[in-house]
């Protein structure tokens, strides 16, 4: 049963029975049970999987989220309702439950041959986590894209149509370039969220950074060193992304539009 | 497609799912929200205090919590809390902390960082003139906070605080990584015992959806009513 969460808790009681915690920072340079990599290297491999999962899921989230977000602002009641339902569906089910639905439930619901193919796929937990995170985040991106487009004065859409642009052209040349600039800060926090949320992949067996730290803790009994290592790497990733997004914001800024309504970046 | 499914397994396990599982989930959500808001308000007041050591301390705590995945924070506190308990009670051994207290402390500490940012934005949304007027009337700083600023700020914040509570409700499912019997944990235990993963996980998803969706619709209605009053 590939459930990462239901492991034995012998490691816990073993450390908890010690009178005092024994720090050993050199543990990072000792060989891990795989016999090839040091513990530090296993954390770096975990980091690689975290970034690979988050980045590929981000591509899905950005493409689908933009599509759904744009549809939510179109003058077509049926499509708007459909895309609203999409967003509500993905926002109101916990990410962990969605992960289980994709990993355990989907292969049983599709026709048998496809189900078999899904179950036997190499790196199944990576692809599952990628699709699950991508769709989950796409609903949140859609929310931001919609808010960005709606924050533009309605005169922009009217002016675009009045000068003879088609509706797709109005979106492509008038609305979206401004909307994306406005929602850059909340999109940054969604990107940080997708990196953090990729840790949920450990429940379906994806050995990303948190899982790598967890397994280091289980084998080496150095609980706090392992989690400190992971924490430091997460902070470093955060700092790099926040820094480069600030730079990108400045680079993309339209002169004279600095103070244009900035939707609050909530969570 | 659903012909060989055993929906009866849900009926049979309903008491376990709701009396054991959902009760844990709801208790954890309510207590963690309450504690998180109290702690978050203190953090926000520290950040806005204008006293450099306090605001730097609160600011770094918030940034630290917000840069880590919740799963990692759950692991951190699960192992850390026994040692903190030992240190606080001067015991000779790390204190044994049950799964309930461990997860309650985790969620309170983690969500406090998010509540802090909400409360901070709420306080900053109150025009400066209000606290100036309170000072001019001769109220102390504490009085102006307690009688003038916070009541208005919290009124403005209610919808966002409730939305964050719905997020917290969904996030509590992550205690699964500690094998705790919350609602999802209960569903997952039945699922594995009876080999009925599909039925149980679909049912769990439906229950979470119904609760979160209705709650968010209520928040939306409340938001409209509050907006009219203001």
C-alpha cells in the first residue's frame, strides 16, 4: 500500500526516550542508506524534485488558469457559469484529498486498460502530483486573472472594440497585457504557494524536499538537523523567487501606471 | 462504471467518520482559529508597535512560517513540542504530547502568521485620523486600540478571517501525515481496512466540498451585508 503517511513511529519514541537531544551537524556529510549519496545530497535531490514538480505544475496552472480566468470575464452566461463551477470545485476540496483522488481513485474510474497504464506508469507519483497541483493552482490563478481584468476600467474594453479590434484582439493587445502586470504580485505568491504545496506530494510517494528530510530523519535519527536543512533550502528558494520577481516587476512596469489598483495579495 | 461499487461501506462507517473523524477536524479548526487569531493579533500589534526589536521579531516569525510548507511545519512541531514541554516544565525527559495537542499547537502557531497579516492589513485600513482623534481625547494607547481601532478593524476583517478559517478547515486534513484520525484519516482507515478506496475518498471529497462551499457562500452573503452597513 503506497501510503507515505502511515509509517511506524518507532523513530519518534526512540528520540523521545533520550534524556537530551544530541546535536550532530556533520550528519549531512555522512553516507545515506542508498550507499551512494550523502544526506546533504539526498536533500538536494529532493530539492530538484520539488522544483521540477512545482515548475511543471506552474505551466499547467498558468495556461489553464488564464484560459478559465478569461472565460469568466466573457459576455456569455453559460460559459461563465461553467468556469465558475470549475474554480469552486478545485477551491473547496482539500489539496490532499485531490491528490488521493488523482492517485487512488482515477485509475479505478477509467476503462481498465487506461487504468492499468496509469498504475504502471514510471514516476507515477511525479506526474500525478504535477497534474493535481497544476489544476488546483489553475483555479487560484483563474481567480487572479479574472480580478486583474475586472480591475481595468471598462472603457478599455469598449475603446478596444470601438476602434475595430475583435474581442480576441481586445484581450490580446489591450486587456491582458495590463491585467498580467497588475496581478504579478499575487501571481508571485501563488508561485511560492505551488512550491510549498508540492510537499503534499509526499503522501503519494513523491520524494521531494520535505520527504527527503523526513527520510533523513528516520534513518539518521537527527530530527532537527534534517528539518533545519529542509527549512533553510525552502527559505533560500523563497528569497531567490521574491527577489527575481521584484526585478521582473520593475522591468515590466508601464511608465505612468505605477499606482494602478493593486488587488490585495491574500495568502 | 459504478456497478461493482459498495456504497454501503459509507453507511456502515458513518458514525466512525463523523463522531470520531469530523469531531476531531471541527474541534481542531475552531480551537486553532481562535488561538491563531489571538496570537496573530499580538503578532500584528508587535509588528506595528514601532519598537524595532518587537517588530523585527514578529516580522521574522511571520516570514519564517510563511516560507515553509505546512507539512514540514507539522513535522517540526511534532518533534519539537516534547522538547519545549521538557524545557518549560523542567522535566528530566521530553514530555509526551498527544496527537491532539501536537496538531493544535502546530496549527495555532502556523496560522497565527497568516492571521497576523490579515489583522495588520485590517488595522492599517483604519484611517490615521481615528487614532489621532483618540489621542486628542486623552485615551491611552491601549484604550484607543481596545475601544476605537480594533473593533472597527475586526468588523472589516470578518469576511477575510472567515475565508482563512475555511482554508484552515481544509488544511487540517494534512494531519494525515501523523496518522491522526481526523475526518480524512478516518475515511482513509476505513478505505484501507475494507479495500474501498474509491468510495471512501469520493465521499470524503464530497463532504469537504459541501461544507467548504456552503461556508464560502455564507461568507459572501455576510460580506455583502457588512458592505452595505459601511
